[in-house]
C-alpha cells in the first residue's frame, strides 16, 4: 500500500526544460530571420498583344511620350529634339497631367493622360529607373495634393481600399504604357 | 524598529519565472511566422539601383525573383550579363516564359521582382518583359533601395 502511494506522488512531466528548448529554437529563428523588406517600383505590364490587333486610337495631346535613348538622355514630348534633364521630368509631367485642356499640346484631363515609356536596347538601366522614379513621384505628389485638399490628410494616411483612397486614386489614374520595343 | 526590519528581510526576492516559457514561446512563434526559409546563392552581381518613390512588398510569399547582372566568374572576374532564376543561370531568354507560367499557376497573385544590376543595359529587361507578358505574369516590381538624400 505504501509503495503504491509513492508511485502516484508525481505524475507530471518536468516543465523546467521547456524554456531551454524554446530558447534554443528562438535563437535559431532569430539568426535565420531577415527583416529587411523588399522595396521597389511596382508596375503593371500590358497583356500580350493579340494578333492583328489595332492599338486603340488616342489623341496625340493625351499621350506624353518619354524616350530614354541609348546615350541615357531623356526625351519628352512629341518633338523629341532636346534632351530633358531627369530632374525636370516630374515637373513637366505634372504640368501635362493637370493641364485640363488649357494648353492645346497637353492633356485634356488627368483621366485621359497617358504616359508612354519607350526605351532602346542600350538604354542604361539606372537612367530608366531614375526616370520611372520621377514619373511615380509626379503621380504621388498629385495624389497627395488631392488628398490633402479634399480630406486634409496625406495620401498614404488614407486607408488602403477605403472609399476616399479609391476616389483620390481615380482622380489621377496611373496610366503608364510601355511601348512595344522597336529595333 | 529592529523587529520590523527583520520581518521585511524575510520576504522572497526572486522574480517569478514561471511565465518565462510563455514569453519565449510567443517570441518564437513571431519569428517562426516571419521567417522565410529560402536563400538563393547569387551567381550574378547585382547592385541595386536607388529610387525615392518606392513601395513595399508586404507579402513576400507572392514574390518570385529574377536576377539580371554580370555573371560572377572565378577570381573576382565578371562575365557577360546573365539571367538567374532561383538557383540556375538561364541562357535562353525564352525559357523565362515557361518557368514563370508554371509559377503563376501555383501562385495566381504572383509578383515578379526584377533585381537588376544598375549598370546593365535595358535590352535584356525588354526581352524578359516580353516573355513575362506572354506568360501572363503582369505584376512586376523593379527592386530598388531607398535613396537617401
């Protein structure tokens, strides 16, 4: 009888080692984890062209052509004679988008404005990225202004997917077209 | 007076440690969830371009990477510009289409992150983009680092 009682005394598993095991695993995952976030410029490619599909007609004034040539020069607009400094791209674009029909060479309204990006085979990648950065910057600033004047908060403070966010987004839709490569 | 002092000295001075495993487990679970156990050995050299207006990719699991840059050769030498997907160098650009198409079927919300050496020329990217369009993976992201002014 006494012996049986002793066996029943401590049926629990010792829990003291659990902390050690957990620590070991914790240290492993701490070492393996990289918390750096991926950052970059997002873009939506156009779907693959179907055969003998005509491009939709677009008024010339609603399309801003940006050509980055092999020498790393940025040529904006239809004349494409004088290279534009990359730092100027943002200002020109904002002018183009917010024209609202005033200047006959610039866009009718922000909704119709299209930015067409053209590159050549030898275009340096970093110039292209700088140019794209400026284009994104132009839209970011315009959206920020719209959010600021309509709702009094910066654009990135508006909740993603909310009605206000969508409204500002629709005010200045990002229409960036990547031209078919020409040889 | 002396009587009181003696009494207070008797109280236990240990910090209770019984909740420590819980705390550690919580941290453990956090790190387990955030860890992505996938490392790629880069066979091409990639120095990121820098930009100001960048966005974050929150869901790393959706991302598939394409590396473009000069191939690393033995003895710190750099070869011609090559494309690397996962762990292998791809010589034929048209292979990109099939690889990405398969990945897209596994993950319909796939984002293709292009990690390109900043001195590369754009022709290679144009080729890749054409292949991506054919494959139907239209969401891309040019990987850049934050520019510090």
